[in-house]
C-alpha cells in the first residue's frame, strides 16, 4: 500500500472515532453527562492536585463542581479541534493543497457540530445551544489551521530529506 493511502485510512478512521465519541457523549442524558464529567474531573484533580485528598468530602465535591463549566466548554473546543484536525490531515493525503483540505474539512466539522446540537435537543435534559456550535466551530477552525501547519512542516522536512517533498 502507498503511504498516502495508509495515512488516509488512519486519519479518516481517527476522525470517525472522534465523531462516534461525540455522538456517544451527546446521547447521554443530562444526569449521565454530568456524572461522566464529574468522574473525569475528579480523577484529573486527584492526579494533578496532590492536596485534593486532604480536603473534606464536601470540599472535594465543590471543587470538582466548580470546574464543570470550564471542563465542558474546553471539551467542546478540544473534541472539534481533533475532528477537524484528522479530517484535514486525511484530506491532505489527496494532494489537493492545504487550503482545499481545510475548506473541505471545516464545513464538515461545523455541520457535524450543528447536527450534534440538534441531536442533543432530543435527549432528556439536554438542549441545543448556539454558543456550543460557535465554540465547536472555533475548535474546528483551530484544528484545521493546526493540521495545515503540521502537514506543511512534515512536507517541508520530507522535501529537505529527499529533495522532492512528495509522499508516495
């Protein structure tokens, strides 16, 4: 198999996995979603904040709850960054250039964000929020930009090493 095809399969598979994760998380009810976030934040705080275990149970709960909003909004940004990054990298394997790769990936990620919020509207306790679509879209924009920079760097290094810069 050619390198481009292998990379295309890898990046589209990663993008599909991220999209599936988004769908799975969106399908959780409000109570399930809050529990997932709380559990993840609590584990992270235990790892990165050594004094966490010295706090009382109520203080631990309060600390974790205070991080919920920031964590959830950061997760929106990060997961759409990853989706757009992988889509852009996959598109780059077609040799269509950075701009076209991004211009195909970005609308796909934004449309997925819109469909995700619409899907969420039908899940008990969840809602469709324009602010989340905007945050997702910003994450996707940054992901496409990062992918273009990364692939440009990889191609530049490959060009220097081989004298041609093309993946076979």
